[in-house]
């Protein structure tokens, strides 16, 4: 299959050509094919969420286990009614506060949503993205769009069209290239099917923001630590070793000066053994690491810059053949919860606490 890459402006001011390109991707999805597209979080790999065959194609293209359910993307509230059996109070409040935006809600599904899309579950994940290209594409497709992140299963999520091309060229019909995404980590997932809403995956809509709207929010214990037999995550996807770079990665946490010294010492040791070493630091510390491939992940003082660069840095180390990666750690409040959740997974929960 030849994968067409179609450019679109991501400003929301579409030219005639932008509209033709979005329509072409919408037609591909309407006729059962797959099109990748930008959202404000990461690029998605889209197919018709109501078509079991399209969902099967998504799993095949990603090499993803088919028990890992997909998120159905909609462009407005009217499109949600047919695919869910009810919208509980907490769900309505969260939708009003954060949609369109980087949040996914879990509802009881209706009969029209095939089990291939929900990985056999009675619930369906729904998200209303704010990205103008995503909005226009969903509207024109006229169906909810099932879209996991548009990466090969196990690789870091794609934050630009080039990442999608690396992973899925030849496997899907179209990639809509709307430039780099804004946020850079996947949406916050909240299960609202039970009395107390539960956070299943942290994202840019933070725990603090959720609590402000609905009061009590539980955290699925499975998102705090490594996968274990007794802790079955409620979001099946969270059990896989996601976001994995090829290198052996370690996060070093503690007081700044000690962290820098420890990373330099470990890097020196591996370099002496002839290994290729990557170091993930910040703008504030990048001049403190004399050896190894040193990449700043952003400004420690501005967490959104770190979320924005996180996956691109991990992919970059893969491309540069890093065998060991040492990363600074970050505080876990606000957006830091999502950042550390992804970094810890990438490191296989290999954390050194000084
Ligand atoms: O930001 C995002 O959410 C991106 C963009 C493309 O919208 N999508 C994304 O999809 O991250 P994916 O497939 O990579 O991650 C979806 C997660 C998985 O962990 C999956 O297990 C969980 O959502 N999920 C989906 N449906 C679920 C359900 N019914 N119950 C619990 N978890 C569910
Ligand atoms: Mg994913």
C-alpha cells in the first residue's frame, strides 16, 4: 500500500486545498480505510469506530493486541448520544468543563459500538479533541473515529507526522500532516461508570483540575507502579510496557546537585565500557553534563515544554543508537504526574532514589 502524506494547516483557517485533503482522509475512513491525523495530544490512527473490520485493521497496522480497546473520537455532544447507553452526572460535568480537549471519558457503551472497538468490554472510551484538523475530519467522516496513538505498538507515541511515517508507512492509506502537536502526551482517561470517578491515565487535564470539578476522584492503583499480577489496570493498555525506547533507561531522583553527579558518574562508567549513553536533562542543567549524548527535554520551570518534547527525545535516542539512558526525574504534581507516568514506563520502573 502507498501511504499518501497530505499537508494541512493546523491554524483552523483552512485553505481550499486543506479542506480537499481533510475530505480525502474522511472519505478513506468512511469507506473502511485508515487515516492518521493530528490531535492536540498525539497523532491518532483513525478508522470508523462503528466498523468492526476497520478496528481489526487498526490493530493489525499497529501490531497491537486486540484486547486493548480503542478511543472513539467525536466532534460534538450530539455524536456521543448514539454510542453510549447513559451519561452519568460526573461525566456530564467533566465533559462541560474539559471538552473539547485532552480528556477521555469511559461510559457504558450502546449496541452500535462493536466489541472489536472496545476490546470486548461493555464500556467505550470517548474523546472530543480540540484540534481543528481532528474536529473537521470527524465532522466530515460523519462517524465516530476510533483512534489509538499512531505508533507501532510499544514505540513512543508520535508527536509529528514524521514519527507516524516512520512507524506506519505502507500500512495505512493516508497521513494528514498538521505539524507538531501541542501537548505531547496522551489524553487524561477518567472512568465515570462508577459512583466515584477513577483516573485511569494521567494527562494534561490534571488530577487537581478534575477534583476541582467533581470533588472526589480515585486513582487506579495500577498507574502508580510496575505491572503486577494482582493489580489489573482498568485501562487494559496501561499494562503493556509502553513508550519504550530501545535503550536500558534509568531515572535518577533526588536533590539536583546529587542527581547531576550520579548521572555523570554512571555515564562515565558506561562510556568507559564502550557503550553509547544518552542523558535526558533540562535547559537549566544541560551544561552540567560533559559526556554522552545530552538532550534537554525542556524547561524544568515550564512542565508543558517537557510534555511537549518527551516522546520526540525518546525516539531520537533510538535513532542515535543509545544503549543506556539516564534521566533526571520530575515532581509529580499537576502535569508532572503525566510526565513521570510516561517516563517511568519508558524506564520499565527502573528508578534510582538518592
Ligand atoms: O490522547 C489520546 O488519547 C490519543 C489521541 C490519538 O486521541 N489516543 C490514545 O489512544 O492515546 P491509545 O489507544 O494509545 O490509548 C487508549 C487507552 C488505552 O490504555 C486503553 O486501554 C484505554 O485507553 N481504554 C480504551 N477504552 C477503554 C475502556 N473501555 N475502558 C478502560 N480503558 C480503555
Ligand atoms: Mg498508545
